[in-house]
C-alpha cells in the first residue's frame, strides 16, 4: 500500500467541503439579492471559529435597535454558530482518531464564541466607527487588533482545553491562509459578474474547509496536559489564550497612547514656514483682514483647460476668488494657510476658525479642541465665514477643506444654496458618512452605539482633546452625514450655480491611498485624484500643493500617477472583507 497524502485525506471529507463551500455560496447569493455591497464578507461564514466569530459580530453590530432585540439576536446567532462549528469539527476530524464528544464540543464552541465576541468587540467597534465616520485610521487600527486576537485564538473551540494553550504555529498558519483567501476573494469580487463572484466565494469556502481540516488534524495530535503537582496544575491551568488576546489589546492601546504623546510619529512632510501677512494690493480697502491672513493666487478662470495644460496663476483682480482654508480635526486657528501661501502668493486667503468670528468679523484664534461640533453648526459657521471673506474682499470664495472640514462643506452646501462659492477642493474627504445608521445620542439604544460611545471616551481620554472625544460630531454625522453628503453629490453632478451668477462650482477631490480602505464599494468617479499618502496632512503635502495651486488657477488637474486609482480600487475591494457589512444597494 502506498503512503496516504494529506490532500487525499482532505478530499475524502466531502461533507466538510460541501458545507464550507456551500454555506459561503448561500450567504453570498442572499447578499447579492438584498445587499450586494456586503457580499465580500460571505466566505467568512464557514471560516474557522475565530474568523467566523468576527464575521458574526460585525453583522450583530449593524443592528441599532433596542438592547432586548440585540440580546435576542445574540442568542439566536450563538445557537446557530455553535451548531455549525460543532458540525464542522466532526466533519473535519481525522477518521482514524476519536472525535470529541458532542456535548463537550457544544460547551467548548459556545464558550469560545462568547469569549471571542467580547475580546473582538473593540475591533468591531472601530469598524462600526469607520462606517459612521469613514476615514482610514480607525480601520487601520481595527485590522491589526483583529488579526492579533484571532491569531491567539486560532485553535479555539477545536483543540481540547484550548483556553489553557497558546496556539501551535500550524493553526496560526492556517488562520493566515484563510484570511488571505478571504481578502483575495473580496479584492476580485467587485470586478466579476454574479455567477463568477459565486464561484470565487465557493473557492474561498474550499480554502476554509482545508483550514478546518488542517486545524482539526493538529488538534487531534495535541497530547493532553497532565501535571501531577498542585503548583504545576495552577500555573499550566491558567487561560493562556485569553491572556494573550488581552495583551494584544493592551499593546494596541499603548501604541495609540504613544502616538498621541508624540513618542511614536509617522513620517510626514515638513510644514511650511508660518506666514501672517495682512491683505494687500487691490483688496486692501475692501474690508478688514483676519489675524493670520495669508495671500494666495487668484481663482475663477475657466475650468475647461485640457488636462496637463499649465495655466499660470492669475493676478489678483476683480475676477479672482479669495480662498478659505478649512482644517481638519485638531487643527488650530489661524496659521494653517502657510503651506498654500508658498505656492499661491497673490490672492486673499484666510483660515476658517471652528470657534467662529469676532464681532468685527475676524476668525477667533482657537486650539485643536474646538472642533467637536454638530454638523449643522459647523456648516453654518463655514457659511458665515465664507460670506465674511467675500464681503471683505469683494470676491467669490474658493473653499479648500480637509478631513472633518469636508463634512462641514457638505453641511454648508446642503443648508445654504446662495453662497458666493466658486470652487471647492476636498482633501482627504470623508466619503459616504453615516453608513452605520442613526445614533440617538449618549446612552445609545444598542450595544454597537454604546460601545462606540465608550470607545470615543477612551480614545478622547488618551488624546489631547479631552474625554468627550468627538461625541457631538459622531452623533451629528450619524444623523445628518448621509443626507448632507447626498445633497452635495446632487449639487456637484448637476453643476449647480454657486450664488455668484450662472457659473457652476468647480470641484477637486484628492483622496489619500490609505483612505481606499473605507471608500464605497464602487468605481471611482473620473474627477477623483488618488495620491500615495495617509489620511490628513495633504494641505502641506508637496505633491498635492501644486495640484491645488493649478486647480485654483483655473487649470485642469491631471493625476500624478493613474496607477493609484487602480490600486485604490483593489485596496477598497480587499478591505471590504474586514469592514462593517455595507447594506446599501446603491453607489454614490
């Protein structure tokens, strides 16, 4: 007789293959009917227990109903997950080794799923927060946190007394194979027809079956731990796997704290020198200048220049536009215009103040903690400062907004249609805000809302912005964000007037590649430029500033590298496997 090959043994487990691949296809098919943008999570429904627990938890977090309803959902999902895991264990177990007793498997799988949900709750909360306020930093924190926890629990529910053991390297390898397969499947599903996507989902389910088989074989060979002495039983009886998962949580929290204190810093472009010159030239007599006002290039030339055409900045004049710079979260007022001043040295430029205007119409200097504002208030304050700058300079205004500032622009344009706005530049824009549903405020009505509130307090307490964090902003984004964003999209697509005559608003959106992880599961519009950068900081980026300068000077802007758009779409598809399921059925 020949030696039996591992693959030969695996393919004899037809029931395991049928359930793993078939279960993934069933969920994928249902999602294509009711929530096609969420189909990327389908392969994880039959994954090994730790990955499957994260799949279930994110679906639970999409619910924002009462706690009682949430508890009923948890109980139902726990029963279904336990039954599926027990069945998969028995189907994957080597046939020449006695399988665990059904009763012990039921208890082990149910306990593991509950523990995994508790430990993975911070990662799911970050994903939920990234759905409410879509930018990359929460997601980039959630993924390594999730991977660290599921790796420490990769043998959970399958191995005997799994809580007392650290996972063997083999189970971690099979977990990484499953993660890679789910990610790769999600990356290509967006480009396939429904039937082709189902075939890819089935293939990912087959990988799940192989991972189950590999982990079950490793668990069957694990020797029982027998310790005669009492001290040995006390030490080796500790729950090593949960402790390791908690250490992963502690490590992530420590890294976040070190980043807030500046001990850990990401590479960034050096800031431009601060410039605080008053309004000069033809506009000096038009009105008072703000503290820290800088001077930039004229805006308002025609938008029809061919891509790549170099249009020199126009001189300051009656046909030009002033520039209002709206910084992002944590920006202080009023010296954020200095970077733009280095490339635009001619037209009036002023920074928006989150604290508002003085009685004389000047931006109020403020620190980085003044920006936790409800969207309606933020939009109205930007509108007021647009009008003040326009009256002071007797010009229309081009708005350059970054990160949180783009949310304020959406609110401004949705709430006030008669503003003298000639152009809008969105840097690190928040695209598709409010996907997580409505949050009714402090003491939310579901676990996902409550968890997000507590996480906001935790991060706020570690940050320089105070324990309140971004609570007012988060609550208002969940309530108004989607509505304001949709209104802005309609205005942009219709090329509506700006209040300065019949001229339409000109638009430029510059998206950092890192934010591709939170972009909608849709093709990018042609007017979006993607640059290799992290979220925030584009206002001082030496690659982005020339594009902003050219756009504000009237030239059409060509992307520096068109391959970035292709890379962004691949990253968006791959990241969709680990984001909150997108239950929307349309694309912006």
